[in-house]
């Protein structure tokens, strides 16, 4: 039961972070320039981390959540609004 509850809580965390990413990107870019590839990469990465957490019991929940949070930041850095902001700050 503990294994199922742990996997379920990780899945809820992944869904909430992915939803937050989608809402933030939609508000920043609009429907015409929405980064569907980035959203897909985020979903696939979350599924992989959930399956790794389910398979390897030695992984702590905080480690997996931290890895997914850092992965979300990495994905967000390569979206169009962030790249344009970095270009404007540097140049």
C-alpha cells in the first residue's frame, strides 16, 4: 500500500507541475506559439521518473521530486519567451 501511495503522490506532483508549466507558457506565448514539444518532453520525463521511482525503492521521494523540478526548469529555459528575454538582456 505504501508503494502505491508513494507512486500516486509522485504522479500528482508531476501533473501539478506540468499543469503549472502549461498555464505559464500559455499566458506568456498565447495559443499560436504554444510549445507543444516542450510540454510533451515534460510529460515523457515525468512518466520516466515515476516509473523509475516505482521500480527502484531506494530512491527517495524528495530526490525524484527535486529531479523533476530541475527538469522542468531546464525545459522552461529553452522555450521561446525565456530565450527572447535572455537575448534582450544580453544584447
